[in-house]
C-alpha cells in the first residue's frame, strides 16, 4: 500500500509496540503493532490489525455489536462494557458515519481504493444499507469501514473531535 503522505511504497520497519484489545467475553488480547516509517517522507505509520479500531480499547466486533441497528437493550447485556460506554459508542458512530462515508466515496473516486459506490450518496437510504453497499453486510463491517480510512490518514484521532454532545 502506498504511503498516504507521499504515495510511494517504501516502508521500513522501525519497531513495534504492544496494544491491548478487550474482547467480547471481557478478556484482553495483546497485539504487537508494527511501526513503519516511509523511506521517502519519513512519516511514521502503525500497522493495525482489522480487529482493532484506532483509539478504541475494545475490539471492533464488540463495538460493532453495540452500534448495530436496531438495538434491543437486552441484546447489549452480553457486552463487557458499561451502559455509558455503549451509548458513547453509538453517539460516536452517529456523529461520524457521514464523514466516513464521504471520505470513502472520495477515496474511491480518486482511485485510491476499489469500492462500489453506486447509491452511496443517496441519503434517503439507511446508513447501514449504504455502508453495506461499500463493505458488505456480513459481520466485521466496522473493521472493513475503518481500515481504508485509517490507512489513508482520514481517521479523526483527537479525543475532542469524537466527544458526544451529552452533558
């Protein structure tokens, strides 16, 4: 994959770091995240596995289960996070999903990723249906949505950018 900063494929592994991911059963997994430096522009990138969402402590499938629609509160009792965390994830998703979809559409139109974008801009369709058109409806859709955005540096990474409007 080309460097998002300079479009050159020239990475050098400069180390790794450990990252924890909380699982659906409440346990933790330790991941070794490679640190890569572009040989041309010297920008450092972290190679995240698909099961992790940048800047989230829980694995993608746990967050995905919490933000699936429609959600019956009884279905959320199996998840290892507190109710306030589950609500924060939903607010985060609702606040940023249009941003993500517009960036995926832009990346596809510029030929940076290969996605079918037919009907993506039709806002009359439910958000999950529009996401499904891009990355599929099967489990793991959140990871497939996140990966191209994070890899092309379109992922919002400041905590203040993701805070909900709740008081």
